């Protein structure tokens, strides 16, 4: 078995850093688009056989060192009773976002083996299909990010409704964040029980909050979810893009085995700031540089790897791969990591 990812998560010696990419099962792959022509996005997510087919594509086609289960962070609020659609060119949307107190009261608590069984079945099937070739990663969204989607109804630049909730009804926000922390943590633990060997929490909208609000409305609930996930016994990665200023706080509060580093944060600076802690780092090539020529991609990848230093590092992008990146450019990034060795 290729256990580079597992060893890197534990900061054990590795021949080279493991490499995978966020959103690696996605539209940049023609093979993914072929599956997408047969089924809409949510049907793919809810059909374990289709989810596993696209989960394995980057392993087979690009040689990444991990498979991440094909799913979406918004399956948790959907399981709580919110109507979710994903429209081409529009993205995910909740048609009845949470606004009035009664909207919050209608949300149901979830049992992952019941409402999210299709994700767990996909994890089980992927684990069987991989036959130990690479580890499989399960994931979920962070509580603040999920609540923001639930209140905004869709993606946002200003997060007006979500942040207004923090101002006008902080008790209601805290109550929902607590429910989401427990739901996310339980869901992650269930994925580990189904066969996921690593878990990642994406608090994708952390950048919407300033330091004081991040510490009150995001970090404690992210830490609670990670704590529940850690109890499963598998390594946990915490990633809060846009909150690179809080790497130390993120590591200390969550106790995550790995902290994700976004592309806005200097790799060497991240290593210096967290070098004294027993935590691995993941990241952080700017995905926009995958539009560059392969030689330039390789050069920038080597510079990133040199800055992180090898041990306790998982090579990745600083956010998800863009859907129009040429496959050969994604492969240039992966090949550059595989060719690199610490000095």
C-alpha cells in the first residue's frame, strides 16, 4: 500500500511528500465530464457507484497519493431538511434559506447511517475498489461555512445575511453552530468507521470573518467537530482558507493532525510559525499557477516544497483546482512533487 499520506499526517519520515489536489475529481478531467453527461451533480453524489467511479479517476489517470470521496459539503444541511439544488453555471442553492426563527426550529438532527448512508456506502465501496493502492479521504464542511450557506441560500461575496445573523441573533447563531459541530463531527467519525483513513474539514468561508468573530463563531465549533472526528482514531486535517493569520490558533484549538495552508500564506512562514508544534502542514500552490507552462509549474512546485522542507508536509494546492486547467498541467504538478527530494 502507498501509505505516504498516512505517514506524513503523523510526521513520520517519508521518501517524498505525498500529493493530492482538492477538487481532484472534477470538471478538468474529460473522464469526469463524460460521467457528468450521464447524471446531474447531486445524482452522482447520491449514487455510490457513480461517486466511486469519479473518486478513482485521479488515482488511475494522474497517480495521486490519495483518493478523496466525491461528495459535497452541503449534504449535511440537506440531510437536516433543507432543499438543495446544484444548477449549471449557478452552483449550489438552498431555495428556502434560514431567516426566521421557525426556519431554524424545523431543522432535524441527523443520523449519518440513515440520512447520509449514500456517502458512507460510497466510502465503503471506494475502499474495496482501491484495494489498498492509496488511502481514502472523507470530508465535511466546517460549521461556520455550512451555516453561512444555509442562511445566505447560495454563494456570497459579502455574506450579508450570515453576518447579520451574528449581529442580530447571536444566540440563534451559536445554537445552530453547536448543532452543526456535532453533526459534522459525527458524520466524519461515521466516514472513518466506513473506511476513510484520513478526514478533512473545510471551513471554506473563514475569510468572511475578522479575528474577533472568527474566534467566537468559527474556531470553537470547528474545534468541536475536529475533536469528535479525532476520536475515530484517524488523522484529521483542518483547513480554513483565508484565515492564514490564525494558523497557530487553528492548530492549538483543534488539535488537528494536519493544518491546511492556503495560497495566500507564505509556505516558509507557515513552517516557521508551526515548526515547534507536533502538527503536519498541507498545501499550498496557488491553483492559478496551473495555467502556466509545465516547466514553470514544476519550478514553482519545487520552490514550495523546498520552503516546506519535506517532513510533515502534504503537497497540495492552496485551494481547489480550477475546472479549465489542462490535465497535462495538473500532471506536471504531481510529477514535480514525485520527482522532488529533500536537500
